[in-house]
C-alpha cells in the first residue's frame, strides 16, 4: 500500500504522512474514529468503495483549504470554520454528482450526510491541517481517507461474500456451486452487529501483529 | 496562536458565510437545469423498466416515446380528467388532498410482445424515507406485467434490495384481484408459498421496508379499483 509513483516532491516525510494512517495510525482500527459509517455502509462492496472515495476526496480537499487558511482562522471559531468548509465541500460534491454522475449520486445519497459528521474529517482538520502547510495536509487527508477506505473494503468484502454470496455484485458462491452442497448465506453477516465483530477481529489481528500498539499493563 | 480581536472574528465569519453562500447558490443555480433533466430521464427510465424495457440515460427519451402511447389523469371513481399532464403530477402532493379530489396519473404502453399494458405509479414510506415505483398490469387489470421500485435512502443490502431485479421480478404474474375483489400483492416474511398468486417474499433484514412496500401497493393501487373494474377485459 505504498505509493510507488514517486516524484521529487514526495519526500520521505511526505511519504510517511501518507503511509502511517494506512497502518499503525489507522483512523478506524487504531484511532477508532468513523466507526458508525464503517458499520453502516459495509453490507456491499460498491457503496463501501464509493464512500471510501468520497471521504478521501473531502478529507484531502478540506485539509488543504483549512491548512491554507490556518493563519487567518480565529482560534475561537475554528471548529465552526472547519464545519463550514466540510459542509460546503460535501454539498458541492453532491450537487456536481447529481448533475453529471446521477447514478453515482443515487448510490451516495444516504452517505452524504454521514460524510459531514464523519469524525475522521474533524479529527484531521483539528489535529493536522491547523498546524501544517497545505501540501502535507492534503497528503495527510489522502492517507487517512485511504486508511479508512482499506478497512471499509475489507469489512465489506467479508460481509458481502459471506452474507450475500457475491463479490461486487458478482454471484461467486453460486458460480462455485457451493449451494448444492448445503451451504447457505449467513444472514447475520448482513446485520450491523457482524460488522462490529468483523471490525473487532481486524483490530485484534492488527494489534497482535504490531507490538507498538499493544497497551502496557 | 495569534490573538484575534472580536471585530476580526465578526468580519471573518461574515465574509466566510457570504462567500460560502454565494458559492453554493451559484453552484445550485448553474447545475439545476441539468439536475432536473436527470430526474426527468430517471422517471422515464423507471416507467420503461416497469414494462421490462431496459434503457440507458442516452436512449431513454427515444424509447419512452416509442413504448409509452398515452397518459391519463383519473379521479378516484376512475373517470378521465382533462387538462392535466400525468407526467407532471406529484403523488406526494396528491396524497395530502381528500381522496375525491386526488388526481391519479396513469400511463398506457404497448409492451415488447405487443400487449397493451397499463402503468401505475405508486409511492409510500420505507424505513428511512420515501419509496416509490411503477407497476404495470396486463389488459385483465389484475395480472402484474412488471414492477420496478426505488428508494431515497434505504439501507444498502437490506431495504435497498427492493430496487434489484430479483426482487422486482417476483411480482411478475401476481394477481391484484381475487375473483372480483381487490387484494393487492402482499410481501410475506419467511417467504411466500410456491404458486401463491397474491404474495411475494419479503427481504431478510428489511422488514420495515417490506411492510412499507406492501402498504404502498395496497394504498396506491386500491385507488384505481374503479378504473380496473370498468376497464378489465
């Protein structure tokens, strides 16, 4: 998950800003942010991908805007300013999709509101963009969006495969012919509790593999 | 962190709000014609889907003109009302009026196999928001020729399954009437029995959406009862 296509402006530091949120600073599994949307949109792969992409774009651009304005934003109203920027971005994206990519916009309809309230966005603006230059902030937004996206896709992949027997709408289980052997889709996988359990397993797996994440007693 | 005066804060927030409002207003105004056009195409596409014609955004207009032969507006006694365009009627607005004053839109089409079918728009409530659809019936005014549903924001994988082909296709061949009595098509939890002409399977995990869909069908189609009775052959 590193970005291979490197140009000079991608210094080691910038690369690190991008890669840490994918692994040991992952917004979902480590910072435990954005859980609600991770549970809500992961029944199928397609909405999960659309959501991941939208969050990545909105986080990156809002991070950029806030970082560019950071010296002019009065400290006392900074949260309001951040919210205004996020909300504006989301509405603009939504309006453009409605006009030029109507099908995608139908997919996204219910998630638009979720993007505005996504804790990752506020978290990044507050923790990173307010103290860094626009370019690193932009990369930080991309990284966190991607880190969020990876987890969404993993959870959605497992839930769609085991719950509906399909991958991205393609009926894998049916093609494999496992239904004739008595296999049945697990209805539990479709319901939100299993998303939480799958997510828990991912967190468990990641923590057991990465010593720096194991909390000291 | 620099200290900012109250004056600066007020000016900053005013400028920000005005700038953002202008930007959004401009975007909304400029994109609106395109968005409305998309909605119109979407509606035509759904109407076509209910008679089994798959259209893309580009082919919708032509196919709509080809298949949809007539549109009517009825009152609740099944009589024709002149002077209204069925396509422009907003069901949600009509539902607020008393039944006697409601305008009921209806479309007639010649299906792929040459059969004259009647298309009726339906609208109701799902779990999170509105759900709607189009049901087409054969000339006997009871047998369902096809159905298509859509929703504003039902849960993907659960309630949102109502707009998938497998769900919609279950309605084909179902009967709205039991002899001469209007019974609509029910959505049954646990699965409808084989050969049951009035029920289809509900969606696992989408009970409230399924129930809403069932209510939508019996409410909306029920209003056309008089028209069905008069025009069946």
